[in-house]
C-alpha cells in the first residue's frame, strides 16, 4: 500500500491522489502529515493551496518560499498540499514540475508534497512521473453500511440496516459506488426525517433522495 510507504518513511516522493469528486482526497491529504512527523505543527509547517482559486505561477513561488523557511519540527518537516492541482496554469504547472524534486535528499530539509485532482488526465505526464500516484475510489453502499449505522446510532437515529442500505443504493453512480459527500448528505436527511417507526420505513428513500445528484458527481 503506497500510503503505508509514506507512514513508514520508506519514501518522500511527492504524492498525487486522484479519483472522483467527494471521495475524501483532500481530507486524507490533511490527515497524512500528522502520521509523517511526530512533532508536526500545521500552524507552522503546513501550506495549503487551493489551485481552483490560486492558479498562477505566483502560487508556486510562494510555495517555494514557504518550503525554504525553517520549521520548528526536529527534522524541519514541511507539508505542502495543492488541492485541485489540475487547475494550475501552464506556467504554474511547469514551475511545479521543477519544484517537486527540488528538496528530495536535501540535507536538513524534509518536504512532503501532496497533490489532489479529480482529473488525472489533465495532469502533465512529467508531473505525474515525479509522483507516486494513488487512486482514491468511491466505496460501494455495502462498504459504507457499517459506518452509516454507527453514525446514525451515535446521533440517536434508530433505523433498520436493510432500510439504510436501500437509501444508500438508490441513484448511485454507474459503477455501483457512492461518494462520501453524497453519503453524508443522505445520512443528514435520514436524521432530519427521523426514524418515524416501522410503518414509515418504506417511505424513507423517496423522502431522503428527492434532491440527489450522485450519478453526476461520481462521473466528474
């Protein structure tokens, strides 16, 4: 597993996570640095770039300056997350290509680049070649069911497993999966609707899913 390679300090190559929208790539990118450095302080050692908003070459220049500022951790650890990196301009992407390997094996510096994208085909081959690529797929309703029951139970909802599974299975993506973003929206609607007793169970999917667009989300 590539993610375990990072946790076990077996690689420091840039990481490129790709997959459909709503699969948790950004959240995973934000959590990963805490497993890479024991005294990691995000206030001092983390730079997050939303490339959907900051597309120009100035963004990459600011990343370079941040990487070269001394951090407070024992091994001068720096984490750089570039979310939606496919939105970078051509000049910015070319600059990123040169920056990604710049700090590997450099004494007294440890920089971990983490890139995310919904559109791997928009990332130039030279950038992809400088990264470990990890697909973050959407889970199936069956894989999400235990998590759904745990969340609903902690929130005080009382639902039958088969009813919840029916809700998760309605209007899923063409490959039979569901994004986490859509998953949480459905749980919110279930809790808002309330358990309502066994005589209301058959109505829940229709009430919960009347505004669902998961098939479109899953194909982005």
